[in-house]
C-alpha cells in the first residue's frame, strides 16, 4: 500500500471515529427542550438539516396567552 493511500485511510478512519464519538455525545446527553441548548447541540441541529429552513424560522401561529373562555 502506498504512503498516500495509507494516509488517506488513516484520515478517513479518524474522521469516522470523531463523528461516531460526536454522535454518541449528543445521544448520551440527549436533546433537550431547555431555553438555552448547549452550543454543540445547536450546531449539530443546524448542520443536521432535518428541519427545512423555512419551517425552522416559522413563527408559532398561536399566541402565548390565548383568549380566556
């Protein structure tokens, strides 16, 4: 195996290990509904792109204080 190929595999392996560890931290700590999420959780949530941008930026159509009765 040539040196360049070996280096590429090493870098790829380290990247996979890092991503698996980062995923494990998020899953272990859990996703929370706290007012201020940890910075790492915010970054993962934004990069993940599971929620479309327009839905993420949408405002709640219900008011905070609904009319009584």
